[in-house]
C-alpha cells in the first residue's frame, strides 16, 4: 500500500466492540467518553512508549543553546514541552522576535501555553513541516533549531538539507518502550497509533504480531508509513482535513460500523 494514501475498505466496517488507544488517557477525555457511550464501545488507553526529559546537566553537555537560534521547528507537543522546560531550567529567555515553525495547527495552538501569539511569528502546516517550504525559504537566513528525542528526526533534517537551509538538531528528551506484556492475550477490534515509535514498540515486544481482522487507525504520515512498512493496512486515517484528530476519525468510522 502506498504511504500517501489510506483507503478505507468497505468490507472492514464490521461492528466495533473495543478500541485500544496507544497513549495515556488524556486529562480531558470527555470526547472519548462520549464515543464510548454513544456507540457502545469500550475504549482502553495503554501508552506504548514513555517520554523522559533530559536533565539540565545532561543537556548542557551538548553545548547547544536555544537562544543562539532565531527559528524553532516543532514536530510534536513533547518537543514543545521539553524545549520550554529546559529553557526554564537553563534560565534562557527566548527573544520576542523568535519565529516558530510547527508541523500542525494543533502544535501551533499548543504553543499558546508558552508564548504570546501577538508578539511572535508562528507558521504551521496541516500534516507536516514540508508544507512550510515557502515560509522556510523566505526565512532561510534565520538560524533554525530542531528539538527532538534521542531517535532524532531524520525526515526533517533531510528536508532542510534538500532545501539547503542549515538546521541544528538538539536532543531534549528520550523515549522508551512501555511494558506491553499485559496485552499479550487481549484482542481489540481497532488499534489507534499516534506515532511510528508506538508501532516500533509493538513489534519489538510482539514480533509475530499479525493484523488479521483488526482495523488500524493512525495519525499522520510517519505512523502511516510505519504501518505500511510492516505490511499492514491502514483502515482509518487521522490528521486529515476530514479527520483532524484520532477521535474525529474514530467517530466517522463508528458512524458506519456501529450504526443502529
């Protein structure tokens, strides 16, 4: 299957009884509670990976400081959280002239927890940083900085190299697999993935995992590609104009699969 398309097969619209979300249960879970009640499904939340921030001491070893840069590239909320956490611990105050380039509108909106929008310049794509080509080239003389995990972000680094725009990668947090042994004998009708790392965690712990009649839901292109690379089929895709979030994608699907 192409990594650029995720057609929903008509025959996959079998009734759904339970859904596994590969993330911790969000603090604001009303939307999922409503889906569960409305469509009569059980929704379980099990984080497939954990995220741990580097300490100030660990980060100082990099000798790379955010305030030496004028344009910050964010590809996840984790990157936003740990960037500003470390800035605080390092007692770094970012200039009000700093520009922020966000992969999605959700990430751009999340920035409002940390900055005053009216005083900053924020650009965002719909699904990917690659949608910001015109803005990046227009600001190519800025000094770009990419907060990331210990897995790095080769796609963004490669993209900036293609554009011939220098960018500094900086590890600010690390990821680790969560113990999924409790899921060994539990089967779900739908498994929803938010990132490629979650799919990696699944196969590292269950190397013989088979999709069978499970339906796979993904958010974004990286998770889509990771599922496709494993030979599985994506049945439900989020991070699109029609389904900007996992919850909306699931709702759209359940309207058909669990209709009265």
